[in-house]
């Protein structure tokens, strides 16, 4: 049994259990694929696939073997990439959720590029749940997300605390820092981030613990759209404090506290528990851990409020 057998088996699984399609992907013949699967089954003395007509159906033993085939082939690919690109120190693939990617990641990447100028750092900014999927499929080395990861295969470390604020229009009579009741809070029209975002997940977890259910009037991926809707008086939003600070300082919005609700959260660094982290990835993670203590955060904002 060789690495080649594992790669062929994995490719068959990832090709919808179609050996002909797997053969095209691997640029080998279909009989070569079938022979490799048979050699695996003979070697271990178990059936990895049931043959039903001309279709393959993976067995429980095959599912178990698939876990190891993915892990071992991914580790081999990481080793190959690391050694082939050793002179240039390789590629670092980093993901960030939308809030972190827009506000903090530019500073992280700039500082890291100064620390490790030979590393080619490639960034993906997406919803937290999409980033978790990419970590699990080894498309990213590590990611920075706003919520607690869901898969037990992920290692997570809280590295920075953040505060979500209840944001209201200054034109509607709200006062900065006023405390409102849960009853007043839940009766407002809500302008919320989309499902799958870390901000939305924290919001729903906090109100869920308080026994509150809301139906949003607006849902948007754009913080700018939500802030402009708040300024116009269409409702209230719950958004990261750092992102709304420039507009808050201009007096266009105010933030209020809700009696009994705490919207504090942490940002997390995540990576696969079985991932071998190259030195560049470890340096990037360490930089994120210590960035706040060593740098001042600029308050960049793409928000362009309505007049």
C-alpha cells in the first residue's frame, strides 16, 4: 500500500465515487484506478466499496480509511509545498471574516510582510462558516473569525476581545449611552448582518439566552448599508464598536445599552487540529496574538453615510 493508492482512493471519493471521472482527473486509465482499489482491499482484507450494478457505494470501512487518506495526502502535499518553496519560504494562506478582514487584517499583513518579506501571503475574506469549511478542506492554513468554531476538528484560540454596540439614529431622540429595557429593545425594527456572519451569530446567541426572538427588517452583508439605514431612522443595528466609531464621533448615530444584555465577544484564530503549521504560519499567528499590544489600530472605514 502506497501514497499513490491513497490519492487514487481519495480522488474516487471526491469524484462522486466514479472511477472513470477519477481516472480523467489523475490522467491514468480507468482499469488502473480499479486495480489500485482492489489492491487496497486485498491488502487490508476489507471492502472499501460495495459494487451495486456499475455504481460504487462507500462502506463504513471505506469512510474510516477516507479520513486517513485525506490527512496523509494533505500532510504530504504540505511537505512538498514547504520543501519546493523553501528558498522563498513558501505561501501562507490566511482567511478572515468580513469585520476582521476589513478592519484589522490589512495591519496584520503589512506587519507580517515586514517581518517575513519572502512569504507570499494570500488572503480570503468571507463569512466565518465558509472559512471553517476551507480550513477543513485544507484550502487555508489558518483563519481569523468572529465566533466560536463549530467543528471538533478545529483548534481555536481567543486572541482579542471586541464589543458589539446597539446602534440607533441620533435623529430619533436616542441619547448616547442611555440604558433601555429589554422590552423596548425587542420592539424595535432590527437591521442585521446576514446569517453566517460572526456578528449575527453573536447577536442571536445573546438574545437567545434572554428568550428573545426577532424578525429583522433588513439583512445585509454591508455594514455601510446598515449604518445608513440606521441614520435614516429605519431601525437599530448591532455592529462592532470599532467599525462604527468614525460615524459615532460625527454624531450621526448613538449607541445605547440594553439592561441585562452583554454583546461582548472574542475574535478567534483557528486551524485544523491535524494541520502541520509551517514556521511562517506560526509567526503570523503569534503576530496576531500580540498585535494589539505592539501597534495602534487605525480606524479605517468604508462607511459613507447619507447626508
